[in-house]
C-alpha cells in the first residue's frame, strides 16, 4: 500500500488563516451544525488530515467553506487537499458554464432521483458549497428548441405548446407557493418535483413558436425556483442550491434577466442563512447588476432590501440604511401586478427592514418593523406569520419584555402544529433554550410545557420529505 503523503495544501491554508488544528475542527463542527450535522472533530482529527488521510464528504466541503470565510476568498474542497483532483470540481450545475449542460435533462433526472426514497437520502445529504459568483452571460447558442411535429398516435406532449400552457404553469406556481406559505415546504416539495419533471419540463420539448418556448422556459424556471425554496425550507441546503442553480440556467436560456436576478437574491439569502455574509453580499451586487436600472420598481426594491441586509451583516451601516431608504421609496412607487414573481408585499419589506435594523443594533425600530409586518401579513401565510411572531418574541425578550414576548411565542405555538418547516422547528428549539432560564415565571412555564408537548410529534426526515 502506498504511504500517505503529508497534506501540504491544508498546512498552507492553516498558516494563511492563522488557525490551529483545533480552530479548524471547531469551524468544521460549527458549519456542520448549521446544516443539521452532529460532527465532533477535534485537534487529533485535523492532525490525521495533515498526515494525509481524507475524511468523507461533506467534511472537505465544510473545511473549504470554513477557510473561505476566514480568508475572504473562495477556497474549494480540492484546494484543501482533502479530496482527490476531481474529474468535475463539483456538482454539474454549480460548475459547468452556461450552454455546456442540458439543464432540462439534468433537472428531470435530479427530480426523479429525489422521488426514489433510497436515492433521495444521498441527495438530501449533499452539503451547501461556496462556489464562484454566477454571472449573466447569455448563451451564444440557441436555447434547446421545441421537439419535432409528432406523428399519429404519439403522446399528447407532441402537440404544439401554447401561451395557455405557460399561463397554466404560472398559475400552478402560485398554487404551490400558497400551499408552502400555509403548511411549510416539506408537504408540497415532492409533489412539485413530480409536476416539474413529468409535466413542465416535458412541455419544453413540445413544438412551439420561439416566443412561446421562452415563456415556457421562464415559467419552468419559476417552478424550479419554488422547488429550491421549499427544499431549503425542508432543511436540505445542498439540494436546494442545486435547484436554485438550475433555475438560473433556465432563466438565462429564457433571456429573463429579472428572474435571474430574483433567483440570485434567493441564493444570497441562503448564503446568509448558512453563515456566509460576504458571499451573500456579492450575490446581491451581482443581482442588482444583472437587473440593471431599467428593472421595475418592485424588483429593484426586492433586490435592494437584501442588499441592505447583507450590508448590515458585513458591517457597512451607512450603506445599509441608505439602501433601505431607497428600497422603501421604490416600493412606494411600484405599480406591478400581484404575483409571487411580480409584486413585493409590504409585509415582506417590513420583515426585511426589521432584519436589517436588528443587525445594526436598532432593536426598538426593528420591533416596530416586525409589528408592521404582522399587520400587513395575510392570515393564510401561516409560515411567515409564525416566524415573525417568533422573531418578535426574541426581540422583545432581548429588550427585557418577557411577558409580551410570551404572548408572541404563544401565537407561534398556535401556528406550529400546522407547519412542517425546518426554520419553524429551529424556532421551537430556540424558544425552549431561551425561555428555560425564566421557567419560574408562570407565563414562561406554561409556554415551556406547551412546547414540550409539541416536540414529541414526528418531524420530517431526509428519507420522508
């Protein structure tokens, strides 16, 4: 057996980062915990890596993400020396240039693999990866065109696709979005994957005029974007990242700058959630550059609120406040028609404003923004209302208002049994952790007892959601 070679790449990265072996182990464990992995690596583990051993995925990817955060530059798993030189440096859609992959074929295979309970476990364990910044580069080759005219007796998807088909896809997207808002992403994620693979993607092979084909591409990109959002809400960040990247490819093929920018904004939010604020900030800058100054007011406001939040999280307070003010002005001027990809609800803007103000330490103003968000939020949007109540309760407790915080946590617990969503599960765990020191207070005690009864319910697992 050949002797292991010392990992000079990893040693060099440790020196660049100014880290000890124990520092790297702690960073890997923390990033794993953010993705729902219980890792317990220590100094001796890193010593083995330095000696040449290679841990299994997703550890190399987590180490790369840790070094990327520490050094402020993109570090890949291969750069760490913890993986062999790859034939492909990462998942296909995360690395392949536009025009070099059949995104429809790839996405169909991904969705169908997700429907197989055995194969799904591998997909849902995929780690979130830091990758190079996407950019809007319209492909010079034509988008995959519609299929040939079918002969007698062929499947109905051989008929010509029409504008009505594109409208039906957009209407279906609205329906799935409403279901996820009401129940969380887990119950509707797989039905959407079935619809996407067996209907929407197959429509793209039907004969159609070029304008209709591009409308179908945009509608399919919207459905893929929604699938990514639901997958992230279910607690599978790596798979969600793959779906977001597929949505980018489809939006590019459709020539839809606006949807491409909106998807980049969603990817920025995911990066922020995964603990990568600088990467998230760069994604918002790319989204704004892609949309350009000609974008409608609602879209620009939507992008700018995320830019304000990432500015706050990267310690740029003046830019954050200025951007937030600009976003609010644009929102007041917006006249876009209603729809999940056309309008920006006031409740969403207020919630984002609260997040930005809280990141800047303006807690009183953040609390008022959360109240405003609740006032504008429709009753049917259970998931958003539950998370807003939880966030408001945390903010109130932080400012010393325990009993009022308990009132909002009570509202959160009222919504919780109706939801199957990883963020709401995290909020319930945080509630128990935060209120335990106050268990002598009767309101807190009652809430803790109520929360305990809810933690015994079966929750979604990678093999069942």
